[in-house]
C-alpha cells in the first residue's frame, strides 16, 4: 500500500505524530546516536565525511520537524 503524499506545511504535524510516545523517543535517540553524536577519526575519507554530513543533515531536519510539530500541538 502506498501512502498519500502530504503538503510541506503538514510535515511537522505528521512527524510529531509519527515520533510521539516512548517508542518514537527511542527511535529519535537512535538517530541522534547514529549521526549527531558520532565522531569520525582522522583515518576517514572525504567521501565518508560527506556521507555522514548528509546523514546528519537529514537527522537534524527530522528532529526539527518533530519539534515544530509538537509545538503546534
């Protein structure tokens, strides 16, 4: 089953509902640990750093959508 897309202005509410509750908080904590809280050593390549920065950007975007959606109620 394919879900219907939603308008960009609906995204915060959708993401806030998706990550609401204890399981949502655990999923967001996992995302943070995997991306934002991760440090790379001096041995990594530029490509690996760019890849991690892309992941971090997406994680921050999701976290911000959840935050805005929760504030909207």
